[in-house]
């Protein structure tokens, strides 16, 4: 490979990411802190194999080498940072629908747990954990999960959905449960 092609690859490998107005970003010991109008998020980038540096309001992401694998990891880093910035400016919302045929399911929030009661007439509630600092709201047959961290919101919604999974029955017939039906970025 000649040097001009190699230099082009190296220039393409560096990703520059501008931080929008009103967002404070700091980077200390491989931990990126992003603070905005809706809250603050931190993420540890020590396990992600790319070099991240902060110059004013520009974040530079550089791969360890010019291999395709390392360049793709820089794109992953860019997506993670973009999601952090979107989270502190707009926030993330997941909506779940409570579906039942015969036994009416009730969903209650108790501390950092979600209790799904009367699922198929079971006496004990099915319990799932709330991850991070997500806000949950129950409106009739909807459960709304809101937060600034996409990972926390998504995992909380998945925990609720997984807690009501039907086992040892045909899932095409037994459709009761709590299911995710909408994911969006939203201004709270």
C-alpha cells in the first residue's frame, strides 16, 4: 500500500464531534461526563479501544490502529457519545403496553422495583428491577419509562418485558404480558 492511501485512511479514521451549545463535557481518566438541561451522564471508556480527547467543545476520537476493526470501534464510541448528548438534551422514552385476556394484570412501582401482579392469576407478583435513575409512570394499560441514559431506559423496559415472559406454553396462544411498543427521543 502506498503512503498516500495510508494517509487518507488515517485522516478518515479521526472522528471530530462538535458539542452543542448548553452542554458541558469533561473527560477525566477515561470517564466522560456530559451535563445538560435534563441531567448528567457519565460513561467509562476504558474498555473501549479508542483514544478520546477533548479540545474546547470538540471531541476527537482516534482508533488505536488503521485496521477496519479498530476504525469500527471509533464509530461505536461516536454513537455512544451522541446518545449521551441526546439524552441530556431531549431524553429517551420507552412505552410498554399491558396486554391480558382473562386475568386483569396490575403494574405497581415499589421503590426501585416494578411489581406485575395477577399475571395469569398467579398469587405472587413478578418483580423486575429499575436500572439507574429512570422515571416510571403507569397510565391505565401503559407503562412509560423515561430517563437520560439510553442504556438504563432500555434495560429497565427489557426487564419488565422479560419478567412477564410466558414459559412452557405456546407464546402464539398465550399473549398476556407487558410489551414494548414505542421507543423515542423526547423533550420532557
